């Protein structure tokens, strides 16, 4: 027996109004529902039952069928992609304006600035940022990518492969992860300066010992950071794993360690410091 379409549609509407939370997301979804009205009738027309027990299941299932989930994804996804790209574009334009002022103050010619912005590397960087922008809903991460791109123009260093890796990290790392990287950098930044470059790639014992010494000092200070609520033990361990996976830090222990997870020493690597350098606000430089 088929339920009247008007009754099913009314029941669907009542359920949606009761269940959708009073939140910005809920409001957005309700807006999509109103746009996807025709899908309700299509979904409701599919409700056919052969027994009272089956009817209960079908009516419950019709709530999902009638909502037009595919339309939700299509409309919400399209709207979010547009919003992200607009936010990324505006943040990049703002950052590039600051870069232009800095470059002009340091004697870089207008023609040179135009050349950098018209380069294929810059266009590839914009394309990379646009693709990675589809992987986040957080505006702060979009602003990270804008700063990475703008600072690449400032330094005239827009190598596509490294830039794409930095964009990936900008989207994947949490604020806590970046905080841990900054904390490690504050203790080891001298070890990734040009004077230590050969030592870093050669992994000499002298560099290992220096990292281990600085790591122990950092752990003492980290205890204070835990107390102040800047990090906790779980966040710390997760952040170390993510930073290691991106090649921003590397383990320096030759032999198996008896230290508990999160205590074993890590050394800051050039790419990790490079990521932090590209995240800096242009005005601060």
C-alpha cells in the first residue's frame, strides 16, 4: 500500500525541522533543502510497503530518501569550494600587496616583481594552492597557504615540488602541530643555518650530540609548557609523528631508546624550518 505523497512529504518536513540543529551548519543545510524541494517528492514516491512492519521501516528510510542527500553534497560542496577559493584569493592578494611594498623598499624593480608574478612557477603555485584549498574547511589554513605563496614570491623561490609539499603541510597540520614545530625550532634553529648544512646532511656524531643536548633542555622547558596548557602529552606525541612524516623533523637516536614515546630526541630539519619561514607574516620580516 502506498502512502499519500502529501503525508510523506509533510512528515519528512516535520522530521527535518525537529532534527536539524540551530547552528550555522544547520541553517546552511536547511537552505539547501529548500532549494532541493523537488527531490522530496521524488524520494517520497519511492515509499511502497507490503506490511505494517515493513511500512515502519520504509517510512524511516524515506526520511533519508526524501532529503536529497546528493543535492546537499552538490550544493554545499559547490558553495564551500567557491568560498574557499575566494578566501584564498583575497588572502593571497593581501599578502602579495605586503610583499610588493617590502620588495620596493629593498630596491626591487617593478619589472622584476611583474616577472615573478607572471612566471609559470607562480601560476603552478596558485594551482597547487587551489587544489589543496579543497581539502580544508578552516580559513586559518587557507591563510597559511597564502603566506607560503607570497613569501615564495618575496624570496623568488617557487620551486613547484617543494611548494606543493609546503601547501600539503599547511592544510594537514593543526595549530598544535605548528606550535610544536615552533617550539623545537626555538631550541635548534641555529643547527639548520648554512654553517651546519653539511653536518645536517651528513648526520655526524657532533651534530647528533648537539641535538640530543638541546632536546633534553627542551624537554625540561616543555614540562612548563604542559603546565601552562600549551601542549599535552597526547598532542605532543601526535604532533611529533605528523612532523616526522612530513620530513620536518628526524629522529637522531642511533641505538634503541628506552625513553617513553614523545621523549626520544628529534632534530629539526631544513624543510621544517623552511616551512616556518614561509609562514611568517611579511610585515614582520
